[in-house]
C-alpha cells in the first residue's frame, strides 16, 4: 500500500494559498478531509491535488475587434471619424 501524506489544516491552506478559515468553508462545501480520533482533521495531498484539477478552467481568448468609428443614432449611422475630420478643417473663431 502506497504511503499517503496527511496534511494539517495549516499546511493544506498553504498548499491551496488560502486562509484556514477559507479552507474550513471549502470543507463544508465538499472538500474531502480525514477525521482522526479526537476530532483531529487532516487533508490528503491527493485530495487537494484533485480539488485543484477539478476547478481548473481553460481560458478561451477571443480576438478583440477594433471599433470602426461608426455608431447608430436616431437619424441613422454616423461616421464620427468623418465628423471629427470636418471639425478640424474649420478655422477657430477668435
């Protein structure tokens, strides 16, 4: 039988990079643990590894599209780059 490593709550929290309070919340939500005599709680390192693997999410990146400079208004589609270009052509009044 292979030897399994039992971790204290402090060690398990350090492995998951959470506080012991968060570890207690995770335990109440289904994180597997071992109850020894006298109410001592330990965590198997294999259970923590599978907990991490089950919660790993693959990132799906979507290419960003650049804005075209047009938008819909009440009167229809307006090209704001064209409007801005016309404003820069006008001379300022002093």
